[in-house]
């Protein structure tokens, strides 16, 4: 996984990001109907006096060189071009598509695939995942947004991407996949699409930043803690997983494999390594749902909303153990969804704090050691969680620099999860032991 490859580097290059906590802007109403507005196209944003400057403006609230950062460094700018590669040609051929670059099932995630009538004069589908995919169609805010307040811009259709919940919904719609649009299926995977995995804060930190979080930014948009971004991202990804499993047809007798843990099936039979996971207590041979975001949500609940944790956990266990064999699992899914919603609402009211992050870090280490982290997806999410928590710890200087230094020495963790097919649990556990030793000091 490419993100993991950059993690170690990311840890060393800690970008200073704002920290204070207290962002509590509920985002329930902003789902993704920013599509029904004219999209002017990247060129419309990229004029040199607008977002297309060559250098950042020191005296400007915003950098104004956003286009350049996106165009030169951001993988989203290449997302359409990816559809022209041999790899994509093969996927398209396997799926019986005329071409990847003309197929909605590819364009929905690899470009700004709004309906023809919403495409402005400068709009180009080949721009890939352009500005308006994330910031909303500019048709209604283009003229006013340089003078208006942020609140007024939001009313005119600017998407609130600074808000953790809204941002999570946005990124998850492509990086986990959606229930109605932007669907990802095992059929697409089977044709050769790379496995998707996601963690909001790690992905936010790895996307080349075309913005600067400073005092001026905080004044306009509030203070957003990375830990809160991480936690809300986990819960929203878990919620999206449930939406998807409800929405996708079960393909007759069989479940849609894309919701499951890929490595649960794709492994060598000669390697019998099964032992019961003490948390999920799944039986040998059981079909494994990709429970990584659910399990992280549980850890978040334990630390930040202990009153919700027991119910959430019993709902998760019921879902994992009984879901597959139930005729109609919808009430079970409904109960689990309600616990996740309750957890998210609690965090919206009372954002997670650094001390709770430290508790989660300790718990992740203990759970990892106890379950021997046989599951790759769980290990991978732990690695990204540890990355996110450490970033915040470092930034808030809650750990002395010596401890932070030692924590950074846990490259073993990242090394071991770099390649899902070469996952080395022993190395991962070794890394966890090192973190534990440092935390115990
Ligand atoms: C419209 C779909 C879409 C949305 C919305 C979206 N992404 Fe992406 N993202 C992609 C695609 C497609 C790629 C792969 C691009 C390529 O290499 O062709 C990608 C790649 C990335 C990568 C690089 C991954 C890697 O393995 O190197 C990061 C990081 C990332 N996105 C972060 C984000 C974040 C953070 C958000 C939300 C603010 C977001 N994305 C929203 C579609 C999307
Ligand atoms: C649900 C959204 C979604 C759909 C649908 C989708 N992709 Fe992707 N695709 C992504 C994301 C997100 C990534 C980046 C994954 C990562 O690195 O984490 C990606 C990565 C890729 C890559 C690897 C790019 C690289 O830089 O290595 C190829 C190739 C690709 N997609 C082709 C396709 C084709 C062809 C289709 C249509 C059949 C398609 N995708 C449909 C979201 C999607
Ligand atoms: C994959 C999603 C994504 C894409 C594509 C994207 N942005 Fe952003 N943008 C973000 C996120 C996330 C932030 C930070 C949160 C926020 O302030 O909204 C941001 C912030 C900004 C800001 C606010 C800076 C501030 O100080 O308030 C501007 C301006 C901006 N982007 C312009 C652009 C332009 C212009 C493009 C296209 C060239 C673009 N963005 C493409 C996700 C994206
Ligand atoms: C329940 C079991 C199961 C799960 C879970 C599962 N797969 Fe599969 N996968 C299969 C089967 C069965 C095939 C078809 C093998 C064949 O045609 O020989 C397959 C085929 C594939 C192939 C094509 C392999 C080839 O030999 O050409 C890829 C790639 C793939 N899956 C990726 C994934 C990814 C990524 C995930 C997780 C999102 C996943 N699979 C989850 C059972 C599973």
C-alpha cells in the first residue's frame, strides 16, 4: 500500500498543523448534493490571480497556488490519466467495458463525473478529481466567494471540507466506496482493481496540502484536532460499510465479497495460522467481515464515550458472528448503526482529547499484542491509527521529544504492513512491544 510506504517519512516530516480542540459543527445536513450546480472546471479556478499563482501569497489568508500544488503533486490530478494506463485497460477488458475512460463506473471516482448539463465551458473530464469534486460546484459561489464570509460561501454551495464529518463523508465516498453512487464491488476487484483502504487523518496528511492551517485559518474555520479527524473518520467509514452492505444485493445466496476482509479468502491454505481473535471470537473458517473500522470505533468508544462502549461492542459481535447466517439482518444492522451514530454525536458535542488519544494508543498496543494481529487489515488500521495519534502527541508536546523520538523508532510497525501479501505479524508485534516499552516509561 502506497500510503503506508509514505508513513515513516510522514512521521519524520511532521507538518505543523493546528491543534486546539473544539470543532463542533454538526455536518448532518451536508450530504453530497453539491452535484446539482454548474461545475466550472479546474481551469476556471486556476487563473493566476485566483488559485493559479506560482508561489504562495504570504499576506493572503489562502495560498493562491492551490492549482499548482494539486496539478504537480496531488494524485487526484492524475486520477483520470490512470484510466488510460495498461492496468486500467486490462481492468476494463476484464469487465467488458468499451474503455475505462468512458465508463461511468470508473469516472465516478476518477473524475468529476457530473451530468452533462452541469459542465461549464472550461470543464474537462480529463482534469480528474478536480477542485469542485471536493469543494462543490462553483457555479453559485464563484462570483461571491472572494468577498463573502465562509458561512455565506457554504450557503452558496462551497462544501464544508474543513469539518471532520463532512470531510469524512466526502473522502469515504470514493476511498471506501458508496452505496448508491461510486460503488466498488468484488467484480471490479476481481478484474484487477487495487484493494481500497482508508484512514481519514493519515490520508489527509498525505494528500499534498494546498492550504495552510494558521491563526487566520482557525479564525475563519475553527480549530480542528487531528485526533478528532481520525476518530470521526473511523466512525464514518464504519457507518459507510453498513450502508454498503445493506444496499448491495447479496448476489443470491452469497454475500458481496468486497465488504469482507480480502485476506480472509486470499491466502495460502497450507498456512494454517488460525487462532481465535479474543475480541471477535469468530469460529474457525468463518467468513470475515472487514471489521477494521468497527473495531477502531469500539476503541474510540472505550476511551471517549465509555457509556456507549458495551452496547456498541455487543452489537458489533452480534453483527460479525450472526450477520452472515441471518435471513434478514436489517434490524441487526440498524442497531449497530444506531450505536455508531450515538458515538459520533457524542464526539461532535465533546471532541476527543489528547489524553484519550494516549489511552487509545495504549489499548491498540494491548489489543494487538493479545490478538497477535494475525489479520492484516486490523494491523494496517492500527498502524495508521498509531501514526495519527503520534502526530497529535508530537504536535501537542504531550510526549517529551525523547519519547516521541523513541516512538518514531517503531518503523517495524510500518515496515511489516507495507505489503498486504508479505505481511509479517512477528515484526508488527515487535514494533508494538517497542511502543509499549516507551509508553511505560
Ligand atoms: C471522487 C473520488 C475521490 C474523492 C472524493 C477523494 N479521493 Fe482521494 N483518490 C481518489 C482516486 C481515484 C485516487 C487514486 C488516484 C490515482 O493514482 O490515479 C485517490 C488517491 C488519494 C491519495 C493517494 C493514495 C495513495 O495510495 O498514495 C490520498 C492520500 C487521497 N486520495 C486522499 C483523499 C482525501 C483526504 C480525500 C478527502 C478530502 C479524498 N482523497 C477524496 C479519489 C477520490
Ligand atoms: C469507489 C471508487 C472507485 C471506483 C468505482 C474505481 N476506482 Fe480506481 N481507485 C480508487 C481509489 C480511491 C484509488 C486509490 C487507492 C489507494 O491508493 O488507496 C484507485 C486506484 C486505481 C488504480 C491504481 C492507480 C495507481 O496509481 O496505482 C487503477 C489502475 C484504477 N483505480 C482503475 C480503475 C478503473 C479502470 C475503474 C473502473 C472499472 C476504477 N478504477 C473504479 C477509487 C475507485
Ligand atoms: C481531494 C479533495 C480536494 C481537492 C481535489 C481539492 N481540494 Fe482544496 N481542500 C481540500 C481540503 C481537505 C482542504 C482543507 C480543509 C478546508 O479548509 O476546507 C482544502 C482547502 C482548500 C482551500 C482553503 C484554504 C483556506 O485557507 O481556507 C482552498 C482555497 C482550496 N482548497 C482550493 C482548491 C483548489 C483551487 C483546488 C483545485 C486546483 C482544490 N482545492 C482541490 C480538499 C481538496
Ligand atoms: C469470500 C472470499 C473472498 C473475499 C473476501 C475476497 N475475494 Fe477476491 N476472489 C475470491 C474468489 C472466489 C475469486 C475468483 C477466483 C478465480 O476466479 O479463480 C476471487 C478473485 C479475486 C481476484 C482475481 C484473482 C485472479 O486470480 O485473477 C482479485 C484481484 C481479488 N479477488 C481481489 C480481492 C480483494 C481486493 C478483496 C477484498 C476487498 C477480495 N478479493 C475479497 C474470493 C474472495
